[in-house]
C-alpha cells in the first residue's frame, strides 16, 4: 500500500466536528472525492432510447443496477408494433442507426420496419442487454416518496396479470411518442360489421385482395399503406380531411443540389431503392468509403431545418418545387391537385416521400373523398355529406396519441402529471425533465426534435445528458434534483416566442390540425431550432437551472428525512479516487489534450 493509499484510509477522526448552519454537527465523510453510492435506476421502454440508456450507463457509471420494463413481448418499440404493408422509415437507413453500432448491409436506402426491428433485437442480443430488460411488464403507476427520495412503482406482469411493487432512485421514461395508437374520433366504432384495422395493429392473416376498402388518413402511415393495397383491391376509397405535402424522392434532390451528390453517384440502387450487392460489398470492404457515405447522408438530414422557416427563401423554393412535383405525379388532374396539394406552408404537417402513393391515387379503382366522417355504420362509413360508403374493410391510418399526457399516473411533488397536463400545455426542461418530478428524466418529451431526423443519434445525446446528471447525483451527495420551475417557464417562453417563425405553427386549411400542435395551437412536439442546435444545447449541464437536496452526510444516505446537507460534503477526506485507483494514471493531466485551455 502506497503512503497516499495508507493516509486515505478511514481514521475515525471526530475532533473536526463543528456546529453547522443546518443545525447538526458537521463531520468530514471519510471517503475520497469521486466515491459513488449505489443507486437503482428503472427505465420504461426497450426501444432505441432504452437500449441507448443501457449502453451509456455501462460506459459512464459504476455501482448501479438497472431494470428496463417493456410492455411488449420483445424489444424494438414502435418497430415491433408497426408492421403494416409498406411500413418503413422515412429517414435514410445509414442515418437511422446507432453511431456506435453501424450496420453496413442495410438492404434499402429507406429500411423496412422488419429490418429495423431485427437490427434492434440483434443489438440487444449481441450487446448482452436482455438481462436488464423485463419484457411483457408494464409500469402502471409511479409515485415520488419525498421522505426516502425515491420512486415507488407498481408494475404489472402482462403474462400472469399479477402486480408487484418496485422502487427506483431514478426513473427514466423512454416510452416514446409514436406508439400509443388511436382509433378515429367518430361515432359507431362498434357498429361496423366488417374488418376494422388500425395500421399499428395489422393482422398477419388479413387478405385485402378483391375487397372494397376504405383508407382513412393521409399521414405517413396512410401514404405508405395505400399503394400496397391499391393493386389488389376491387375498389379503394381514400378519406382525407386535410391535404398533405408529399415529397419527391430525396435521392434525386440530393444528387442535384445536396452535399451527398458525388457520393450518391458512386452507389448502385434499383428502382425500389434497394442497394445492389456490389454496393453492400463496398460498404463492408471499404471503411473510408462507408464513413464518407454515412457522414454525407447525415449532413443532408441535418440540413433540412431551413425549409420550415416560413420567411426563408428555402421554404419558397422548396414549396414551388414540391408543388410542381405533385402536379406532375397527379397527371396534371386539376380536380386531384385541388384536393391534394396543400395551401399551407411546407412542413406544417409531417412531410413524407410518397412517389408510389401519388401514382396510386390516379388509378381507376381509387376514389378520393375530401371530407370528414359522420359515423361508422354496419355496412361501412357515413360521410359528413350523408353519403354511405359500403366497404369490406376499413383501414385506420389515424396515428397516435401525441398529447404527451402519461399513460399512467406519475405523482410528484405537485400531484399527478396526468391531471396537470390535461389542464395545461405540457412543458419540459429541454424536453428531458419536468419541474416537480425529482430524479425523473424522459426521452422525447415535449419539444424534442422528433421530426428533425433519426431518433437513434438523438437518443444517444439525450442518454449522455441524463446519465451525466445521474452521475452528478451519485458522486456529489445529491439525494434528488429537479429543474426549477422558473427555468422550465423561461424555456417554454423561448419555445413559444420562436415557433411562429416556423411552418409548424401555421394553421392547416381545415379543422384537422397537425400532431405537432396541441389543442390550443401551440407547438409541443418539436424543438425550437435545428437538430444540431439541440445537440449543442445538451452539451453542457446547466446546474444553475436545477434545485438540489443533499444528503446530510454528503453521499451515503445517513440521516434519512433531513434535507439539504452541506453541498461540499462529497469532497470527503481530502483524497481523490483518481489517485487511489491502482489501475489509474494519477498524472493524467500531463497527457496532451488532457487539460482544456
């Protein structure tokens, strides 16, 4: 044992105890700076966010345990649940992956749902994450215990139906935003006697061939599923209330005017944008070429933000080009153009590529119904016009509950978040935390950049931010932390003032609003800036925006029930774990680049 290690051993000193400003005698904690306390973390959801959290914890924390509760029978989140015909990601495959687990054999430029789901399962298995995940388990309530500074949870085993209690020092919500599917808000759902299907719950044995079908909705799900059903259907009614912008193939646009034009000219794809085997082999054998391709595609994804700024020349140029494209794809049919080309800014609703969708709308067996639905009846759908559509199947591409209201009670210092957000616009601190909910973090909370590009790299940045905050608590004697209400209000004020610059805040031409907005027209789903802006924002933890409770003894939890001990108790006995680690380098600061200047 070195002299430093010997001196750092606990010696039982008590003569330095002095009355403190907190009323009790203050004593030095006989542990070195950097010591950790054991913590339990519970995460909800084993999609991309949950898997990223597991990995980030492994890289940055010790002395912890993690349990991830997933309601589905397997990992994958939205890519396990959504398997309707034509379901795929509208973000390029080589951007829609973990930066730390890149896949070089994606089969298509825009990956199908089953391939993304398989990728997530493979990552989970090969990284040995399943021991931390409990599938078919659903958190049904969470309540903050102020006295013990921990979350008390009730969890249901969905296979047995039994409920049990659990607890967590930190609760991380990774349930996502696009997986709580909903039926259309119309009368008579139980009255209809035919096949009633939601795209997020597609039956594997459903055969649409020869049937008369109604497809409700023209969001991304409707745009993807309709051209898959049109060829085999006897007749297809497409019911839309609000037109939507349908983008031309992005590869063509990027080849003409993007940063990726040169690299895209060096790859081979067929008409369906499947990569040739030669291209896949090149990705696997030439790491420099693969890296250049991935970075150029990522840059194109990041460069889309100026389009949604309504006063920018990019918006005007892009809107004119998309209008020109849609008109051409609709064969110049003025009736279809009037019904399907929006009169609101590009980006007010989610923009989706849909080459085959527009072509399908021109087929003789497709009828567009630009109106609302009055109710479902036994034989089909009664429109607001009074017309009744007799159909064999109704396909509801009607999206998800995107209100941000939690699906289960989350009770913090100010009551149940469910009730709070039913009454007021959901607000969060940088989308990651909520005032009044100590030791609670969330992926893709209110005003996250969910429409800006890949959620994979997005979740990586959020995970790093969350884990850094948890480590701060674990090593600095902090029992709990929560964002200050004033900080949340200031952030919300900035969001509210910024959003009128964007197409996201613009009204649509009918009563059908974008899911980007809440019921009052405020933009709750998107970040007030670019994707890079969000990443930059999360680079530094703004400690001044948070309120803290400290352990009286600084780190180990002694003195439960007391609040706000000495914030510097974690400094301990004057030594550092950096000098006591036998495998560490106690002169790391002499290495090049070790000290930031």
